[in-house]
C-alpha cells in the first residue's frame, strides 16, 4: 500500500517538474540522434516511462555526487586526474 502511494507521489512530482521543449534550444545529448527523431521529440513529444525517469534521476544524482567528491579532493590538494 505504501509502495503504491509513494509511486503515485513520485509520478505526480515528475509530472510537475516536466519542462516543455523550446524549439531552438538543443542539448549535447541529442547530437548523435537523427534530425527526424529530434523533430518528433520537439513537436509531438513522448513521456518517458517511470523506470526510465528513475534511471535518469539516479544518473544525475551520481553525477552530482562524483562532482562533489572531486571538488572536495581539489580543496584537499589531491590531484584527482
């Protein structure tokens, strides 16, 4: 029961955070895709399923964590390259 309610809460939150794409504003991650796919993404759009969204969120969190660790290493005088 709690799992279902939490899943619904996550879905509501993700829908509230959805940003419409603006034609003329593109992202580096779109470069490898064909122009037709990008066109459809911007004109028709397609909501990603919950699992895909959660994978992207966890990737973003991991990226942020690693960035924080590297900044800390730099402040400690550790060469993290």
